[in-house]
């Protein structure tokens, strides 16, 4: 059973608003991270997710899910970061089919350096978005979210 036309339009408008907020913030983060640290938002996200783990590593499939990328996109991203010595991969000692990706000390150091910029740009972007009537309700909803740090 389909939604009435007004409900479908409201849902579509909600999605467009969410996509606009995401694109606005991601663009600002991308510019700042690239300019100062030669990191994309996705690369920063991978380093951040791994650094939040107790042992700084995850299986590739867990990492892929955590950063919401396909397996192939995650592999390409990890390859780039591994080439820069920010990550390393190794076989799981208990399951030779499993591959772990671990953030290196250099990766943690770069993340520590980039995090204040990331956080400042994110805060500023959200504050600017909160001034726009069409985005303000989403910004308010984000402020009320409490997400777990572990994957």
C-alpha cells in the first residue's frame, strides 16, 4: 500500500533536506581536511573509527560497515592510507581468512593533529546550518543524538 501523495512528498522533502545538510557539512570538512592534512573526509573517518577501538583495529568488513562504504571502496581507501603508512593490515591470528586493518602511530598522530580542525569546521558548519530555517530542525535533532563510540 503506497503513501498518500502528501505523505510521500513530505518524506521526499525530508530526505532532500537531510541530503542538503550532509552535503553542506561534508563539503566544508573536505576542503579543510584536504587543505591542512591531505585527508579526505572518508580517510579521516577510517582513521577516527580505528583509533576509537580499544586495540586500534577492525576486520575489513567491520570497517566497511562503520564508514558506510562498499568493500571495494574500503579496500581502495585502506590501500591509499597504507601507502602513506597511516594504516597497516595483517591476518587475524585465529582465523586466517580474516584481515585486520589497524591504525599506526603515524595515523593516530595525524588524526590527533586533524581532529581540532575537523571538530571546529563541523561545529561552525552546524551553527551556520542552524541559522537556515529549513535545516534548523535537523541540526537540533543532531544535537540530541547520543551515539556509541565503539563499533
